[in-house]
C-alpha cells in the first residue's frame, strides 16, 4: 500500500481561473487606499529616504529639530528668510541652531534658494509656485499649502521626530529651548491673546511658533487636523485646531497642552514688549510682507542698539499699522465696487447717525428715488468715529474706519468751524488714497438727496473730473463756474491722482480755508489745464443746490442742502424737498419749498 499523496492535476482551463483569481486578490490589496487620500510624496520610497536623511541631518541628539516652510516669495534676496537667518545669527545663543533647521520648500525656486544657502532643505509636493509675498489666507493656493504643511508635519511626528515649528516672520532673539522645559506636555502653543493662565483651553492659538513632542497622540492629532482641512478646503491650521478643540478631540486623545507666556514669546499684536527679555517676536497682525520686513528690521536694529539696557521696548510697528489701514481700505472698496471699479463715497460721523437723522434721510432718498435703490450696495461710507462705524455696520453697509491722529469728529461740525475744516481735509486725503487704489468714484456729501440715478446724467466717455456748482453759468466747460465739492465724479488716472496730491498739499498755503475754496483757487491758477485734466461742470438743472434750485422737476437728479449752517435745518428743508418731489406726477407744476429752516440757521 502506498503512503504517498495522490497529485491531482487540474485541467488547463481551471488552472487559468485560479491564477486569475489570485492575481485579482493581490491587485486589490495593492490598490487599497485609506479613507483620506495621502499625497504621493509620502508613498514614494525615494522621497521617504530623502526626508529621513534631511531629518536625521537637521535633528539634535534627542531627535528634536526646528522646521520652517519657505516659498519663492519668502526666499528671495532681501526677503523675510534673510531677516529670519539674521535674527538667528545675531541672537543670544541662537547661531548654532541654524544647522538644526529643516526648511520645507513650497516650490522649486524656494528649494534652489535654500540649497544655495547650504541649509537643510526638503521640497514639498504642492503643485503651486507662490510668487506673491502677500498671500491671503482665503487664497486657494495658500490653503492648499497649509494642508500639505499639516500632512508633512504629521509625517515628521510619525517618524519619531519632535520639533519647534516657526514661521519665517518670527524673529529668534534668544534660544527658546531653555524656556520650553515642561512637565510632559505634548504641545506648547503660542497665541494671540493670553489670559495669564498657562494651561487654560480657551487661550487663542497662534500657529506662528509652537512645539510638538512626537508620540502617538500628536501624530493622531495632525492626521485629524489634515482630515478637517481636507474636508473643508478653505480653512487653515489655526481654524482646524479650533474645530478639534471645540469637539473635545484633544481630551479624547488625552493630550496635555501648554501655552507659552507672551512676555517671552511675543507678537506684533501686543504692545510694550521688553526687547531685553523677549525670546521670539512674531510679526503677525500685519497683512503686508514689505511692512513686516521694515518693522522687523527696525526691531533688530533696536535690539542691537540697546546693548542690554533694561526695559527697552520694541519700536512701534508703524509700517504694519499703515499696511493694515491699506488692507482694510482695499477690502472695503472691493466689497462696494461695481464691475468697472466705481464706488459711491460719502462720509459719516456721530452727528449724522441719530434716528431720523441725516443718514436715514440720505438712505431714504436712495430707497425712494427713481432707479437708485440698487446703488445702496455700492455705497462706501467713511466713518470718522466708532459710533458711526457701528451704526454703518448695523445697517449692513460697506464701512471704512480711518484713524485720524488727534482728531475727534464725533460731534456736529458747524460750517467753517475748526473741526469742520479738519474733517473736510481728512476727506480729501482719503479720496486721494482711493484713486491710488485704482477706483473711480462719485463723492457725495450726506446732505445730498438722490432723486434719480445720476450716472445717466454724467458724461462717462472722457472727462476726468465732473463737479457740481453752487451757481452755473450755462456752459459745462466754463472755468468761471462756481464749484461745489459736495458732489463730484472722478476717474482714477495719473492726472487725477496728481490733482488730489496737490489739493491736499495746498492746505498749508491757504490757512483755515475750506477744501472747496482751495480747489477753486487751484482752478483759477490754471492747475486743471497744467495737469491736462478734462473737467465738466454739472448743470444745476440736474444737480440742484439750495444755493440755486433746479427749475425742472423732470430733470432734477440730486439736491444738495448747502448754503445752510446746521444739520437740523438741513434735515428739515431736505425732507420738505423730498416730499415735494414725490408729489410730482410728470405734469403737475410745482415749485421747491422755501428753505426756511436753513435761512433761520444763519440768523441764529
């Protein structure tokens, strides 16, 4: 009897079926992906080896390193990267730390610049080239970079490396590691607002500088942060961490988080930082890279000059403050603009925002006028005090709040009073800035009621400047027309920008003169012709004033309550004018009511 096993030979067709099934199983296993797709750069063996080599080259003996992300815009000559390296070279016990920094490059140009500087460099796979130095957090490329950055940092943690992450606009004045000694925290975060309690969960985080210890909890946190960002497509790492904190993910992971004292780890959001003690300073609360570089350079110069002097404070962030104003101005203009970069501008102070006051009457005229209601969404209000700004925002209008040093416009400014003069000149300064931003505009005083859409009456085919008149001679090109700066249209170009520069600069030569008087003097001196500005003077038949009423209810477009001293009188007489106009049915013979309240205001 044979004890061997009988060999069963399958038919050829059966053998082919088995082979196909086995191949299918193997193929399926190889192609299986996790729920959130991981970019290919972390699945290629050669890139994994390159990342490992750079991590090991940059890390300290305890597998800790410093990580920063650079782009083409931040790595050029005289850029924020050069300033960052300067702070490390000149800081107290920080120079040696440069060899422990891994720079993750967002694009090939940044990587090449990094290599030229002989730093530890690793190129991320972002698919974008970041050429703009002022990338917006709302920009798709920017948010894409922050997702890639979060995934990359999670990969670093997964490989067993702890790190301090630093943005390039963080200046390292002293070695921070001595101040990072902690009692087992998994993360140490910096923040914009600090309440004095180092471990409170409601401290606001700031991703400009933080420390992360490598372990399973932090690796899981970064994986979940990436998942949140991948899902929304529009938020950055600060927001993702906020979401995870609000959903108590940190508690679920049993993470211990500490918060860095801002007196040591400061930012431009804070005032009165002691430059002799602060360790790092983050140039946040600043929307412009150029402004950051200017203010950070001034800070480093002040640090070098203080030479250990006690209680030396960081210089005021003048460039950043100015860039923030410019950013706010541009943002508000974009919201109000028509498609051709044209806006309607007026200014607003506390005296105008009372209930049933000048603002309400102005908006009422737009609401009730012929083809004017839609223009409200293109109205750009310069609010000169906090109360008017808040009322403007409450009405869902486009509001801009400039800061005028030493000026208070909250009270009613009587015609030709000192406060009134300051207010109108502040207006001219801002209007010039708006022209520099490339926006055309109608400027209208708040005491102008709009009865019809004025754009149909404006010649938009060539004139650079169209301005209303107190009294009209009968010719639209007669320079002897008596101008009124309560209503005018300006096209943005080099000529009009120069005009507003000259207009503003001429204030000092004319003493306590109204802006209108100074512009009239420039007109008489031939400045319009010298600059090559084409000017049209608007007929009071359409653009009426209390100084010269329109004679036609069919033609009248706007009515300006000028030649009147007080706001209350203007409201009374403009309300009467609006009510009279509303009674006009196209045929009724009507006349404007007498401006009784305004006449009385002059007597008073």
